[in-house]
C-alpha cells in the first residue's frame, strides 16, 4: 500500500527519493524534470524504479519515434557494438557509406555530412551556407547573413543561442555571433523584405516544436521556397524534430511539396540509442566543404552509422509515416473535443500536438503533474502549453487511453 500526501499524491518511495536527492546534489540544474525516475522501457512504455508503468508521450522529444527497444534498432546496435564502434574519419569504415547513400536517397539529395547532435548539425549547415555564400554566390568576405524566425529552437551552442528569441536561452551567454536577422515566423513577406545581397540562407523549422508545435500558415513553406529560389538563397529546413515520420510524412516539408536545399536531421536518426545527426544536401552545396574545413571525432562512427542505417530502413517501408498519419487523425478528433474543456487551442500534424491550456485552470507543468499521476509522461512548454509526441509505434488503444486520461486530467477539478 502506498501512503499519500494531503493531495492524494503518493509519497515518493525510498528508491525514487534517492534519485531525486542525487539530482539535487550531483547533477547540474539545467533541467527541471518531473518527479519520476525511469529504469526501463519497451515500445511506448517506460517503467520507473518502483515498477510503475507510464505511457511515454514525449518520446525523447521525438528521438524515440520508433519507441524504446525497437528490435531492429537494438539488433543493429548490438551487432555493431560487438564488431567495431569507432574508427575516426581518418579511415573509412564499412557502415558509413551505405548509411549515407540510403539516407541521401530517402531525402532525394546527393550527399550526407554526418555529425552527432542536432546543434552540431545546425552549426554545420550554417558553416556550409556561409562558405557557399562566399564561394558560389560571391558575398563579400565576412558579410554573410542568415535569416531566422522568432520563436525558433535550433539548439544550445553559443552561435545558435545568438539568434534565439528566448531570453532564458540567451541571458548571460554573450557576446553573441553576428550575422543573423530575425523575422516573424509564418510571414513570408517579412522574410522576403529581410533578404539582401548578403543573405546566404534562411534557416527554419517547418513546424516549430519547442515553441509549442506551431504550424505556419498554409502556403508559407512554398512561399519561402520561392523567395529562396528567386534570390539565390539556401533554404535550410531544420527537420531535427519534425522529420523522420513524426508528422505523417518522412519530412514535414512534404506537406507543401517543398524541397529545401539543406535538410538538418537528428533526434530520431539515432533511434533513441546513440546521437546521430546529419546535414543532407546536393553536391553543389556540400562540395564547398573540403578535407580539413570541418569535421567531428565521433561523426559518422560505425555504431552511429549502423543504427542510422537501420532507422533509414524502417523509414523506407513508409509504415511509420502511415502510422503517424492514421494515429494523428484519431488524436486530432479527440483533441478538438478538448477545446472549451480545459484547452483554449489545439494544434497537431501527424502524431505531434500542442495543447494550449486555459491558464486560469492550470499551468502546463501542473497539467503534466496530473498526467504523471495518471501514468502519462508529457512535457509542458511556454507556461500553459503541453506537447505530445508519443512513439509512432504506439497502438490505437494506447492512444485512446492517452486521450481519456488527458480529458480527465484537464476537466476533473482535482487529479
Ligand atoms: C532538439 C532540436 C535541436 C537540437 O538538437 P540537440 O541534439 O539537442 O543538439 C535543433 N533543432 C530542433 C528543431 C530541435 O528540436
């Protein structure tokens, strides 16, 4: 029997308490995790140190699109772990070529530049775009600018936070990298007006994830594509979170039949097992990178390439994209019912949703605590928004259960 506090919430067990106190004393406080300590996972489920099971509706911010412990992915990792894990790029390895060939083909591009984390891939794309601007477009030395959108999230490096519009992400981290121009997200006229002869690229998320799963107005991506083509500017699509099946298509840009000049990929590319990121583009763009001008000790390592290749093989079946689209329809129907019942607005594409709560009722954090009591893991963002990104392998019945719990968490006065 569990004892409960005055709110009916179970007291943390000794095992949970140990890890919560270690988090206080031994882990830098760069996150504020919900009070649950996870120990194992399978498919869409995770289990805490006390044996309680939760439906994982964050899925590692979409790094776990294929769920926990996907048999094809863990097999690829285990097999490679026993064979060869790291060579450095000073030598070839027998996993990288096939991975890059098939990823390029999946993206309809020519070349892949492998990195590790998302932020590194974004940095890589920015370096590529600047060099492309100087060598191919003829921009005057050190004058290149990149246009970005407000509300963006592209990672945490000093250059990337330089063009963040989130004060918390920037504060105390200057001096910042120059060369960025910010325009409102979703406004293609503002974007066009910001382009000048020094503009080398536009860097955008096709759907802004961290901002709360914000969808741009219909036609926006196409309009951005048109401006970039007309002005000889590279369109860099940061599909680190939106890509690889999440929205019901391989890439979120497909919703408007748009092909960017550069895809930036990460998160799910590593199958939730190892960090794998990539810049995927055409010869005429990526050829500006030559030996010595860019690299990474771990980028393109055989373990990462084996897992990434297995991810590409899953995506080539189209099965996961179709699943995200079908489950997404089902989710959408249920989310719409929440508007006026705890939620003021809902947005979704595929199996990815942002729910703006009525701030008078509760904060996003409070909603996530209520969901935690109901054995659902979800994450808040920007005060009163919660976002859902469950693994694409989840069953329709699990999705229904999630929606039931969500409805009750938002509409019941307590719990
Ligand atoms: C997560 C994310 C990143 C950064 O990826 P990291 O692996 O955390 O460095 C960049 N862009 C987008 C859109 C993301 O969601």
